[in-house]
């Protein structure tokens, strides 16, 4: 991922230095297990353990000649270790090191993503509670529907992102699996007990069966979970972008004192940070498709997945990590305008209560079809003519014979319409193990 969308902690996980450090750690761990069994002389292992390190520049220099990254690494490692290097990489194939390293990197990257996810969830929870009872108009198809609250909008985002977090936790468990089973996964040159010991020491599980590689459905699950988490972030971003439009103006993205919104129009305050989240979500979804394409390889393996993975895993984890970090900051600093929300709600001139009238008539024995036609006639005329729905209904003699004035007033009671908001909050937070206080 380009530096603009990469935070330092995540960048370090996928750095060249970290990759070679992990390769070295894996090779030394295997040698340690072999030495414990007497298959490597103690003095040889001591030399391996004390001298095992490589210079990335030297690895690159060798790779330019041999055109194989793991062999270049092993040659550079042998230069440092000396004669004892003949015991390094015994019984292993390149993918044993590569896939086990990838498992460690993915676990570390997902842990960082989860930490930012927790920050974003905490921000959404706090502000949802802050605006739990702040009324605003709900929209379906972009058109006024019924009253809701701004807190419920944020709560829905919290709920979806919390499920995204659960998927990431499950995907981490699937990805934190290595293999040390050799060229085609048969343990022809290394005992399975070595794999279990080494991977356990590294904090990884062992694939029950592997070919030359760990099955790529595990990695596809990671990318799909990242894409769904990115989608949850984007859903919140799109909602805020719509609410920030000039004609809506219910929220405003943070705007710094020296910030400029346009090179041409000095008045502009654009929701550009939220727009960035939408763009990055598109990128991550594309990477999920790449991960799914990688699940099918030839026979015991081919290398068609390798070039893809060198791009998609650093990029996708960095993008989602950045997105969650930005979302937390945006929600924390979001300017919310309750008065404007109420103005927009009231501008519906009572249309948002049409269903309440429909149901009241049905309870008095009017067929749903007749009640619908009656209310719809007044609702459409009220909108077209600039009248309030209540006034039109109150002046309808037919409706007056069916509903008494108090019942009609009750149909337009905002508090009654939103009386179950607390219950929705309680149920949602309980579903995710949150107290919601």
C-alpha cells in the first residue's frame, strides 16, 4: 500500500527486514528442535543460533544472480553462519518457510487491524449513546420514510462493524497455520513431531494436511473478512456523506482552521475523508476476488498465487487498518446538528406519520386497502400543495367519523413513534457483549 494509506505499525509487519527476521527465526527454530533430538551437533546449533542473520542488501545481490528469493536468503545466511550452515533448512522446502512466515505476518497484521477496529467500535458506541434520543428523519430510497434517531444510525454501523470484527477473529484463526511438511507435504525428510513442536513454539497451528503449500482457502477467508470489514466502514462513510450534503446538512466532517476544501471555491467544506474510505473499500473488495482466485493451484502447487499475495496481503491489511483508524477519528470529531435534523424531520409536514394513521384506521375496522387509499390521497396532496398532513386529515369528515381527535393527535406523537429505541440499544449491545452505558 502506498505510504499515504499505511500506518507505521502495519508497514513494519510487511517490511523486508521483518520478513527476513521471521525466515531466520523459523530456520533456527527447526534447527533447535533437531538439535534437541541429537540430529544436529550441539556446537553446530550454537553457531547457527548465534550467527543467524542476513543483510537484505546481500540477499538482493544474490537473488539478482540466482533468481530465487529463498535460495538467495539461504546463501546469505550460510555466509554468516559458516560450516554449520549445512544443517540449516534440513528436510524443508521454500514454502515451509514462506507459508509459516506468512502465517506469522497475517496474525500480526490482523491483531493490529483488530486494535483499530476496537477503537472505531468504542467511538461508535460512545456517540450512538450520545445521540440515542436525537430524532431525525429516516430515509428509504433517499425519500423521507419514518422518524428514527441519529443514535440508531450509529448503532447500526456499530452492529455491522462488530460482526466484521468477529469475522476477522475467525479468519485470524484460519490464517495462523503453518507447515513444515516438505516438498509435497509428505514429511519425507522431517518428522511430523518437528512441525508440531516448532509451530507450537511460534504460536501457530499446524495444517492437518498440506501439499507444498498451505491450502489457500484459509487466506481467501482473511481477504473476504477484510473486505466485509471495509464494507462496514464504507456503509457508515456513505451515510455520513449523504447527511453532509448541502441540502441535508445534518452532519459535518471535521474542518481545520487552515483547511481548504477546493482550489476554486473558497466556501467548500467537503466530506473528503469519508470519501477516501469509500474508495479504499473498493480496493479491498478487489483483493478479496484475487484471494478467491488463488484457492485453485495445479497439483501439489504452482506459483501463480505468489505474485498476487506479495501485493494483496500488505495492501489489504494496510488499507483496512488505515480505514478503521480514520473512522474512529472521524466519528470522534464529527459535528452533529440536532436542530437541523429536527428541521428536516418537520419539513416532511407530517408525512412520516402516515403509517400510524393507516394502522389506526385498520384497528377501527377499515380495510387496509381503503385506509391506504384515504391516507395516501391526503399525503400526496399535502406534499404537492405544501399543507401539513395532520391538517388535511383533521378536516376530512369521513376520517373524523372513524378516529376521534385525540386518536389522530396520537398518530403524530414523535415520542410514541420512538418509544422502543432503548430496547433496540439494549438488544444490540447485549448481542455483542457490551453494557452500552
